[in-house]
């Protein structure tokens, strides 16, 4: 089993309910076990400002799935929860599931970049991730605590306690 961290986000169709439903779907993934989830956070949207704030969290998962097989499962969950993929980047969505880290793997192809290409600069990823794995080290040697010091909490608001037990790495 490999430890995986997944970013969850939603700003349409009752976002907190969308994230809770996504966590239930993650619990049902084959060859996988959902370990925990961070608190829920509200954040300002990236991209167009004329959209609702996002609700974000990070989930910890142990899996035997290969990265692209997990990506396929995450995209299936997004579609089942009403996600419509549009050309507009960073637009509103019912659900966004991103693989942030996949064990110690480093991947970069047309479908998947792991670690997530911009996680180091996104407070709505780093602060929830720090709840689950405060001592986490990225494959390139950077430590999560160092990334947090360079990424202010500005625009982020903790809105609900973790819906699942947390895990520490």
C-alpha cells in the first residue's frame, strides 16, 4: 500500500455535502483504505472572481492502485457528482479531486503530475495537508513546514472540523 494525499474542492451544489459524498466514495474505492481527512476550509477562488468561495480539504488514502488507475477512479467520482469539464480553467465546479502526493513517486505526463504541480503555493492545500501529515517531506526534499512559512494563511478560513479521524505521518 502507498500513502496518497488527495485534495478535495467544491464551490457548487452545497460544497460541504459534495465533499462528504466524495469522502464516502473514496471509502468505497477498490484496493484502498481512506485513513483520514483534514478540517474543511473556505477559500477564495483561483481564476475568475465572480464565483462562490470554495470549500477545500485533504484526504489521506492508502492504496494498491497505480496512479493512473486512481486518477480514473477520482474522475469517475467527479462525474458521478455532477462535474462538467469545461475549457475554462479554475471555474466553478461541483467537485475537484486532485492527487497531491502519491507515496514518494514523481510523475509527469499528459494526464498527471505528482506531486501536484502547484501545491507548494496553495494555502488551501498546504494547511489542510499539515493537519494530516505535519512532518511530510516531498520527494524533492522540501519539508511541509518550510512550505507553510512561505504560504500565508490569508484568504483561508477553517469552517468545520475533520469529518473523519486524522492520521499523522
